[in-house]
């Protein structure tokens, strides 16, 4: 399969798509959105979206075949994906918990690269503490009426749909939450960009003011949203992390090349940090390969993976500045014309916060391993 993937990428990452090679790294998710959306449809037409989904929705590819795709894609410099939230988070969740009607409605357009998704979990008062969600949804006739605010919502400004964790009863904490599929392009949905340290706006605030979705757009039973939402988080750290790690490897290789060119590699302390970064990356890969053999998502392994790569990537950003030396503290031009090293350093400050902060991941691991009863 590697030869088939390599040949397809070599043929299609040319012509109008050639400018996308190597794009979509940290702090660049906002670039060339129209061309990247077209690339998603190209991948869909080639049958490369939903590889691991069971037939008839996907190819039913083995773990080894999926790993081959991600590795070849990363080696070819394939661009950052716009459809990853739909393909790797929402789709596996629907396959596990959705109705046949929901699967038939949503999986084919995701597989064609035609519909983009965002994730409506975090709120100003419920970021890493996901059980504190206050966005509400009330059943009004044959539709849910959604009111509340979400924050740090990646790609909400281009998404067609959002899977929203909302409170549908008066119960508190993990009880009374529901997992709703909400169309983004409607009255009552207001998306506002959040400017980051890099000067770009991949994240957004999303305000729901009476936004509506049909009554059958709840995944699982009403009130069962916590179980469904946590399964989505486990899927988030699956096989696709291998492609992420190869992106990390490219970043490390670029830093090593820069260290050689600048003479920074002659500094024993810098050389030691580079060796440590390489060894850490091997640890990330082997942890991912080990967990991929599990028959079902392991929430402890997922939290361990998040801790490992978030800290590793943050440290890589710091290493990039160390290699650059004092010049790394000066921007090319005010305010945000950044070097790759500066962008990597600034963007990776968020890695240990988004997707569940380090502190929350450690709490999850402790709760599971020590058998503590979660708060209701």
C-alpha cells in the first residue's frame, strides 16, 4: 500500500496544489484556506478520507495501512488537514454511538471532503473542567434550541457543523449533558476570532443565541453526552498522532539543520538538548504504536500521550529559540512577521493547555489508576 500512497501523493501534490507542500504547521493553520479546502475534496475523490472506517463508510483499512498513509503523507509534506475534526473525531464517534440515519447523513460528505466540522466543548467557565458546561439546549417542538458560549473552537470560522456538548436537563456536572450536532451557518450562531500570540486566529469564540438543530441530531440518548463526549476525546489521540509526530520530526530536522549552519551544534548544551529531543520523539512514536494495538480506546493511554507530546513540543519551541540565539528575541518587522523558530515557540506555549491541560490529564490518570469515584 505504501507504493500506492506514495504514487498518488507524488501525482496530486503538483500543479495547483504544489504551494501547499509543507504548509499547515504551528501558527499557519489560517493560510491558503480555499486551496486547502479544495485539497480535502481531492483526497476524498481519491478515497483517502476515512481509511480506517468500517465498510461501507470507509475502506476498513488495517492499523498498519493507516500508519503507512500517515507516514507517507507526512514524508511528502502533505498540508495540514482542514477535515481532521470531522474525520478523526466526529466520524468515529458516530460509528460507535450514532444512529444509522446519522451515519448515512454525515459520513459520506465527510469522506468526500465536502463538509467541515468544529468541536463545541470548552467554555469560558468550563475549559479543562469539561463537566462544568453551561451551554443549554431545550427541546422546542421537533428541534433543539441551543443557547450559550463556546471558546477556543478551532476552525469554527469555516466549519459547516459543530458537535456541541450542552446541558439538556437541570442535573449538574456530568449528568444531564447531551451531544448535539448543530449547523453553523444559521441565525443565532456568531463566530468571533481570537487573536493569538502569533497574531493569527485559528481559534474562535462561538455564541449560540437560540440556534436550532433537529430533535434527532443528538448522538446517543439525551443526557448521555458525557459518555459520548469522552469517547470522542479518546479517538482524538489515535492513529493520526503518528502523522503529527512525523510533522514534529520535520520541525526537529529543520532545527538541527539550522544548528549546523549557525554553529550552535558545537555548543555541548545545545547538542545535548537536540539528542534529548530526538530520544523523546522516539518515545512518542513507540507509545503510539503500543496503544494502537488496543481493541478499544484507553483513556489513560490517551492522557499519557497528550502529556508526552504537549511537553515535548513546548520544549522543542524553546530549543528552536536556543539554536537561534539572541537574535530570536527580535522580530523581522512589527508586529507579527515572525521567523519559523519564533512562531514555533509562541504557538507551542498553548500545547500544554488546549485539549485538556497538563493538570487535568494528570488528574484523569490518577483517578483511573487509583480507582477514585468521579464527581457526579
